[in-house]
C-alpha cells in the first residue's frame, strides 16, 4: 500500500482556495507558500504533489546555467 503524500492536505487547500476565488492565483499566495514550505521538508520525489515545484526549480537552474 503506497504511503500517503505528506503534502496532500496543502494541495487540497490550494484547490479549495482557487475554486473559491475564481482561479485567481494571486488570491491564494498564502496557501501556495504553505505547500512550498511542506515540499521543502521532504526529499525530492517523496511527494507527488510537489513534483511541479521540483520541475520549476530544475527549469530555473537550467536557464541560469545556459545564460552564463
């Protein structure tokens, strides 16, 4: 049986916030930040819901090294 995703609760809170605010991401920055904090606590690959943030970080690093 797979382990429960440790950041699932925060991901659900983001979905609720987005739905309540007509999908305006700017109104949900606090809950998005909470998910980022949760993701930072776990090793890469531990949380499926954090994979989007992990990919975002990889792309930033790739762009930085390409611009040097």
